[in-house]
């Protein structure tokens, strides 16, 4: 779940020692021995190297059970220019660092002139490339993507959301065990520090994206002397009282920021997938179809249904990138313009379900990080208000999650991001990001103070660096990673 954080309510008066105390529990336990990494060519990517990192399931019991993180590395192609290691921290929670390195590694190596060995990892629980696998043993129906994500009923009812959230929380408590309870942002920060030690680096340069910006910012807060150059791409609000609950709620704003890009594209004359004559007419087309599908779902040729909430979920996925506009428009046209009894022959824009491991890691991380409200009437009121303010997301961002029924209290208090620390952070942010809206990134920027500079890219979609062809934004981030030079003040790249 890659979402946003509302950040200015952070009190800068908190001392560094207090911040460290919130997440420095490992220092109170026996020291964790620095592990070794044994590199070998990756089986599915021979130009990269792979290794496993062994980490404690519980850092308070470092001699207890271990978890395994899969690590991958793309070595510099200019050893004489090597500055150190650039660690890529993926989004999610539970995103794959292997995938992130595959997507951006070669381009980043070229942009930085080979200044770094570029390293990433698959976090604990993802089960990919050898990382330890998480599993709550959820029912198949609860993994369907528009059910797992808590979309309210057509009239805003959250009864099914609550029942499903309780089932998921019960299943995770029953089947997850100590590994599931270890999925926290605090432990990912600890894993990053152990990885730094295993790499033999005195300092790390770090690029975090989406949820990874929160982990990166927490690492920079707790280990300021261990960070070299830090990039936060697509940040959320780091408000420690809300954490993921705030990121999710902010998506309603992000979708509204981004939807006009889709509306403009979907009303352009000559577009074969045009949905309306003017941009302002596109939203009513979408909302009308979603309401119709609420009452009468359509079926694809394989038998699965297109419901109103599945269409809404498809919109959220589509707004990540302009390249996904056409598939969504084709689906809308097919569902709108064909007879109700006909089966849809166009492709769906969503996978049918999330995997067991994705559901376990994402759910456990957001629920373990901070305590969530438990009052169902409060969720009902929030959904009713949000549906009016933000009709495109229909109340989902503030609906009830499994966290309302979670069995375990957070083991760590979320750390507060502050302006205390070295001025070595550069933020990159799209102006119209559906997942991590610009307004949330401004909260992170405010919390960091003079430690950071913000590069705002006048573009839509999720991820700003090497993602949307904005030469100004890409050049500014690349120059910082290569030379350490930041803009003297925040900049906007048109």
C-alpha cells in the first residue's frame, strides 16, 4: 500500500535523544553480530549479484529465530569513480527491491556516472527471491483486490468491511506467528542498519520511494551519521499519531489532484478511447457507470465480475501512470456501450486478487506500526463525510481496516521526523500524485526543515525520478546523487 502522510503537526521541540528512544530498542538488547554477505550471480539476472541477509525476527532477542532478506547488487561500471553504495528502499509495505533495482538500476548507474554500487533488498515476509515468506492463511474471497481494500457498500455501509477486517485480523493472529508480528517500519529501519554493516560501508546513500521514503526518513533520523546522500521520491505525511492511516486517508485528495489529467486525455478530440466531449464531463461518466455496476455487475469472459468498487479500484491503479489511461478507458467504454447481458471481452485493468504474502506484509506492517481507532460509529461517520467530499474514492480511504481489530499492541512508538540532522536530503515529488499527494509531501518537507530541499515536478502519476520524462527533475536528482549539490531553495520543474 503505497500511501501518504500528513506532516506539519510534528513538534520540532522534541529532542534527538527522545526521538532515538522511540525506535532504538535494539540498543537495549544484546548487540546483533554483523552478518556476512556471500555474493553470487543472480539466477534470473546474471548482470547482478545476489546474497541473503540473516536478521533477527525480534531484535530484542537477537539470538532467537532469524528471518532472511534477499539482497541484490548492481556493481558500478566505473570502479575508479565509485563513491560508495546507493541503497534503494522499495515502496509497499512489502514491495520488491529486486523489482525496483531491475526498473531503475541501470538508468541510475548511468545517470550517476557509476558513482555507486546500487543495492536493494526484498523486505522480510515478501517471500520473493528467497526472503522469508509471510502468510495469514486468508480466505480466497478476502484476497479479491476490491474486497481486501475496504471499499464501502453502494450506500456507504461499512458492515462488510468490518466483518472482513475482523476475519483478516483473526486469521493473522491465528496463523502469522512471531514473523508476522515483526513486520514494522521500525524493524525495517533496523534491517537497513544491519545491511549497512554487512556491506562494510561507513555511510549509505539512500533512495527511498513511496512507503520507502518513510523508512528512509526514519533511518536518516535515527542514524544521521550513517547517511551520505538521501533522496525521498513520493513522500507521505510522517505524522506519528497516524502513520499509514493518514497516508490512506490522503489518497482521496491525491486521486482528485490526478483525475483531471485522465479527464483531459479522455476528452481529447481524435482519441479513439475518448469518453466525453469535455474534461468536466468525464467524471460524471465514470461515477454514473460505477453506480450502475454497483446495482448490476458485469461479467468478463472468464466469469469474474466488474463491480462498481472494482472499477473504482481500477481507477486508483490507472492513475499511477499515463500509460494505463487507455486500458481503463477501453474498459469503461465496453461496460457503458455494450448490452448488460454481454460478457466483457476487453482485459480487466486489475489482477483478480492480492497474494497471501502481500496481504500479510501490508496488513501487518500498517497495523503493527501504530494503534488504530476501534470505534465503528466513528468510521461510519468518516465514510459518510468523505463520500460527499471525494466521490471518486467513495469513502474507501477512511473506511475500517483490519487494524481496528488487531490483536497486538505496537511494540515500538513511531518515531518523529524532525529538522535535527545533516542537510543531506533531497525530496522529489510529482505535483499530481494519486498515492502520495503533494500536500502530504509538504508535511514531510516541513518536518525536515533545513535538512531537505524539495523538487516539485509538474507532472502526474506516482514516482517522480526517472519515471515521467521530466528532464529538470531527473537532472536535479542525478546531480545531487553524483556531486552532492542541492538547489539553494525548493524548486518547481515545469
